[in-house]
C-alpha cells in the first residue's frame, strides 16, 4: 500500500509536468492548427537556459523566470520566422518543419553543451518529507505543485480573462475574430510564446528531477499520447490525461513490470519486459484512437466537404 | 509505360550496374546507400505522395524488413527469397498499421503511426530470440540465386537492380485502376466513395504495397550493414525518409530518388568538409544542424522539391505531359493541405 502511495505521488509529479507540455501542444494546435513536434525541444532549451542562468549565479526564482522569458521569445520567433511562411502548406509539411526545428535545437545543444548528462544545480531546497510511511523529496513536491498550479492558472487565464477570450476567438474562427477587431496573428504569436514558456518551465522542472541531458527533448513525444488521449483540442483533457498517464506510467514501472517479470520468469525463458512504461502511453494512444478518436474530452467535429 | 521509357530505364540501369561494378569501395558504398534509400523513399512516396496517408512509421517498417530478411538469410535462405519474405512480412505489418486509417484521417492517423513506430521499436528490443534484443541481430550476406555477393561492388549492383525493378513496378502501378484509385482517395475520400470506390480496400492496398517495398529496402539495409539493431530504426530514420520525399518533391516519381541521393550524400559531404577544417568533435552536431536547417528551408522556400526545380530552371516553357513531376507535386500538396484542420 505504501509503495502504491509512493508511486502515485511520484506519478502525479511527473504527470503534472506532462500536463504542462501537453497544454502547450493543445494551445498551439487550437490557435494555429499545427501539431508541434518541437514542444520537447522547447522543454530542453528551457532547461539548458535555466542551467546557464543558474550557473551564472542568478537566484533560482529569477533564473527560472528569465528562462521562461527567453523561451517565450523563442516560441514567438519560431512562429514568425518558420510557421508564418507555411500557412498554406500541407499538414505533413508543417509537421515536418517542426520536426526540423526539433532536430536543429538538439544539434545546437549538442554542439554547445556536449552529449553528456549534466548535474542540474539545485533549484529547490534539499530534503524530504515523510508522512504515512512514504518518503517524498522536496523536488518532487515543488515540481508537482508548481506544474499543477501553473496548469490550473493557465486554464483560468484562458477561460476568464479578456486576453484568454481573444485567444479563444482567434482559435475558434479566425475570420470572425478579425472582423471584430482582434489582431489574430498577434494572438497566434502570443499562443506560441506562452506554449514555449510553459514547456521551458516543464523542462526545467524535469531537469531538477532527472538531471539535464539532450534526452529531455524526448518528453515531447510522450506528450503526444497525452494530448490525443485527452482530446487534441481540449485543454482540460490535456491536464487530466497528463496526470493519469503520469500515474499509470509510475505504477507500470513500480508494480506491473516486476509482477509481469516474475510471471514470465517462472513460465518462460524471458527475463525482462524492458521499458514497458515507455510504450504504455502509445498503447493507450492506439486504444483511444480506435475506441474514441476525439479523446476523453474532445468534441466530434462535423466534416466539411 | 511506353516501350521507349522502358528501354531508357533498362539502359540507365545497365550503365549504373556496370559503373557500380567498376567503382572503388567507397563509391560502391555510396551508390548502395543511395539506391537502398531510394527504394525506401519510393515506398513512402506511394503512401504519402500518392495515397495521401502520412506515416511516421517508415523507420520501424524498414526495421521489420531487416530483421525478417536477416533471420531468413541466416537460416540459409537465398537472398531473393529472404527479400521477398521480408517484403511479405512487412506488407502484413504495414497493413496492420494502416488499419486505424480506415477510421482516422490526416493528423490523427499521423499520430497513430507515431505510436506504431514506438511500439515496434519496443518489440525490436523485446523479441530477443528473433531480433537479438538491444545488441541486435548479426546478419550474414546471403547468396543471390546461388551466386555469392562477394564484394561491396556486387551488393551495390544488386541494390541498383532492385531499385530499378521497384521503380518500374511502382510507375506501372500508378497507371492501373488501383493506382488511379489511390489518387482519388488522396484528393477526397468523399468523392472516392461517391465514385463507388472501396476506400478502405484501396488504403489497405496502399499500405500493403508500400510495406512490401519498405520490407525489401529494409532487407537490403540489413544485408549491407550486416547488423540490425533497434537504434538503427528509430523515429529519426522515419524523419530522414520523409525529408527525402519532401526535399525531392511529394508525389513525383523522380523526386524520391533525387531526395534520397541528397539526404544520403549531404552528411558525407559535411563529413569531408569537417575533416578538412579539423572540427571532428563538432561534426555530428553540425550534420544534424545542417539536416534540420535544410528541411526547414526547403519546406519554406521550395516546397515542391528539387525534382521540380530542375525542369523549371531549364525548360520553363516545356510541354507538360500528364503525370509529369511538377503537376503531381502541386496537387499532392493541395490535397494534403485540405486535410489540415480536419477532425477524425
């Protein structure tokens, strides 16, 4: 029982980071119809930016905020320079261009920081709390809470503020939004900036948990199953699916895999099922696409001929 | 396919095969790499360029081909048999991956193929008796029709020959009813249904045929590398192949070959330049960066690809034959574009 609780807490922490990245993907998809492969790259770049600023001696809060600011700039710039010229391009071309961005970002970080994992400077105080027989480091608590609060704050911003309303208008019907005087292209840029900033923060949080390496960019690929399970156009869905997938992954890693391996070892010649928790999101994704392609929270759209 | 074109193709192949037999080892290696990549790109072009189904699972499908052909070859099968077996197995897996496409469209299906890629990568690592697990499967080069493939030059010639057969078969295919059905499905599934076409069956055929060709290419990759390991068939490889058909020009038949040559030779060229400037430790980063930048720049500034660039530069007023490269490129783009904002 304590193990399950421990796993659930760890899962919720990583899950809320997934949610943060997935929110960015959904936001970009809603606003510009682009499925952004580069979201993982934003997370990685954000983490490296925080690392550079922290190493330069900035206080943790300032460094993280500044790296989010940098990432917002990067996001807006990619939208202006790369995505804007491709407004009328086929969907495969747009997906490919974001994949190209991911490749470039990874290569740039490889050239500057090298391929090895780097120890991330402490952002949160050292230490841990133990309650009810489980043991959680401050890192996990802080990352989980920060990510969850930011996700919720973002949802509120989107639902309640005037700018959130303008964003929703621009995403829903860009022509109508233009007609009532909303500067749609600025809203799209703003959406990219916000997504990149969120992803940058998520990357920094992930680096505090697992260390800093180029592998951080892979989180973008885990976020796709999250987004589809939640519904490609639903922000709430991304949040819920992120948490659910985080917990499921954690349980798979801690409970299911050892149990499965015991059974297999007793009955067959197979000794390991490998990184089962890494394929689990994709298996769920396939299941979801076959059973309910619009996702948990998505709406089924009408087809235009 | 007119007799003239057939003869032309045969002549080109004869010259290429003769040339690859005369090449040095490095030249033979390059020709083989380009030819194999060309086969894989032709297969993906059938799916994306002709049938409008975006797939990110090409890397994994090539892997399936490599593992199946490797196992068959190691078990003592003839090279031709091993390649055909690899093709058949990969066709089956390709059709399986295509199943969700019967319900999903455009974007959603592309994401489903992403999942297929991840799951197949996992299986490559897990199915140890068949794939050798994480360390990979060592493959012996089998004989073709009982004739041993002794040198890189001969294996380059074999690859060129397979490329030619694939090219002839696929260009012929697009002139059959099935090939035309692919185009209709690409343009609009609703129209295809209205015309009485069986959309599901047409798509299934596209996946199976494309999968077969991918399996053959994968088998050749396995024979050439003498090793099939999970990290050789990742999403990055899928990205390479999509880059090939985009750089070459979507939906044309010359495009994939031009793109394959470009994507394979570019890293080699950068390697040479890098060695000249003595920056060996930055090379892998530089190669990746150049590759990524090229994809981005091509998509922004030359979306119709290299194969449409040449004719436009040289014969701007040239009479367009039906099905000529430039025309298809444009329409392929337009068709996939309309699927952008679609829901499943």
